[in-house]
């Protein structure tokens, strides 16, 4: 509604006012884009905290349990956690750049939204693949460290079946989770960019 009023107001403007009004409208839309960006930054920070707490506790457990017998699992969790921390800093850096309204013009914001969309897509794919991959890798480590399990055929049935079920659950859970934390906000940003384009077209034809 606010955008429609601004468009209607343009009909009574002179060409001399066009540049200033255009800047004001685009500035308003850019400021509106800060809300989804701020929410994504908050979600990303909470994810980082959760990863640090849960992974640290799990790593300490596997280092201590059975006198460090499954230290390989601890190392695996450390590597996965390290990858997420690296991803966090890269994505957080991009979100900080997008948050600076004074620094961004529409074309640059479009490029950054496109990059952010790639980050979100990568996060979904990596999360879907990495979880079952870590599960099976951890299982191989347990098999190596506990030779007695090799003779238990029931272990293989439960292990493989559990991996398949886990993969299916993680896939659908990731669809909901990634969209909830990031996907819907990226869509909002793309919608605001479309509004910028429509506003610019309306101004240019007035």
C-alpha cells in the first residue's frame, strides 16, 4: 500500500524531482530489506552457538569414553564443526555487507542476493549429504575399533537401515529447516528487488 501511494504521487511530480524521489523510494525499499537480513544474521548466530555447544560436548565425550577408543569420531565431529564455522564467517560477512544501506545500490544488492541464494542452496545440499556421510564414517570407525561387532550380522542390518532412514528424515527436515531460517527471507529480499524494478519502471514512464 505504501509503495502504491508513492507510485501515485509520482504522477504529479516534475522531471526535476525525479532523481531525488527515485532515490527516496529505492532507499525506503533498501531499508525494508534490512529486516530479513537481520533475522538471517540472528538465525546464523544461534546456529553457530548450537554447533559449538553440541559438537564440543560430543567431542569431549568421545575423547574421554572408553579411554579415547573412539577418538576418530571426535576428530570427524571436529572437522565437520570446523567446516560450519568457516561457512558461518563467510555467510555472516556477506550479510554484514548487505546490511549497509548507504553502501549498496540496487545492482549490487541484486548480486549479493544471488550470492546469498547460492550459499543457502549449498547449505541445504551439504547438510543433506554430510549428515548420512558422517553417520556411515562414524560407523566404520566403530567397526574398526570394535572388531567383535563385525561378526554380528544384526549390527549391519540396523546400521544400514538406520542410515537410510536418517538420510530420508534429514532431507525433508532440511527442506523445512533451511526454508524457515533462510529461504523465506531470501524470497522476501527478491520480492523487494522486484518492487525496486517496478518502481524504477513506473518512474521512468511518468
